[in-house]
C-alpha cells in the first residue's frame, strides 16, 4: 500500500508544480488555491507512504516521479521544450526509481 500512496503523492507533486507555474507569482486565485491543496495532498500521502518506506527511498521516488511528470506535462500543457537530453535524463531517473524499488524487494522491505 505504501507504493500506492507514493504514486498518489507523486501525482499531487506534479499538479503542485504545474499549478505553481500558473499562479503567476500567486496573483491568480484559482491556481494559487490548487497549488496549496496539491502541496497539502502530496505531503499527506508522502507521510502515509513513509510509515513503511525508508525516507531516503520514499522521498527520492516522490521527487523523481514528480520531476519526470512535471517535465512531461509541462511540455504538453505549457509547450515547454522536450529535448533528447531530457529523454536521457528521464531514463536515468526512471532507472533509479526502479532500482530503489528493486532494492526494497531484495532487502525484504514492505511493498
């Protein structure tokens, strides 16, 4: 269940980052409220995940998925550049996330 909580927290992290961009320095009310709600939701679900995951693994996975998702959706929503260098970085981040999950399985940590 911890990994599901972590995925939910990661979705909130992506929404948080994208909504923050849309606040224009917290001068637009809707995105500003969404930013605050997404931040609270992300931290809440991260805290649930960290009840059974190591903080180093949980936080790293949360920020990794959040980073990849933010760049992907930033390209889709805001038309930001999506370059081959970013694709290579994604592969490295996703490889690291998968490596951390595999490390948990090998050490017998709860899934």
